[in-house]
C-alpha cells in the first residue's frame, strides 16, 4: 500500500468517525438525551484518531516532510474533518508519494 493510499484511508476514517461522534453528541445533548451514540462512536473515533496520528508520523517521516508540514498534519486531526482537508493539500503539494522510501522498504524486509 502506498503512502498516499494509507494516509487517505486513515484520514477519511478519522473524519467519518469525527462526524459520527458529533452526531452522537448532538443526540445526547439536544435530541434524546441518550448516550448510546457517544458510547459507540467515542471509542471508534479514539482508535481512528490514534491511527491517524501514527500513520501521519510514519508517512511524514518516510516522505521527509518538514517540521511545519508534519505539525500541520498532526494538528489537522483536532478540528472535525480537517484530516480530509490536509489530505487534499498534501496530495496537491506532492507530500504523498506512490511508494515508500528505500529505507522503509529495507527496514520492512528485515
């Protein structure tokens, strides 16, 4: 799987889980005062958030992002749906390659 594909999958998953959590919070606090949406989506979003941070670090280091680019990538996980915005930016800026660096391939092969 390419860095582009790995990053895109996790960015979208994080954004979708954020949306689900926001919907769950809306129902909890506004509509039915029931916590089930937050109880279900909270852990899912937590896992997606951690996965996004890990993949961002892995891809950013592998693709030799600047500290600013890496920081922006990590910060994009905080506002809802910004992971997708950063994904679009990163692709247009050429930050997401079609292959991993030679160092990553050698490390993976042992």
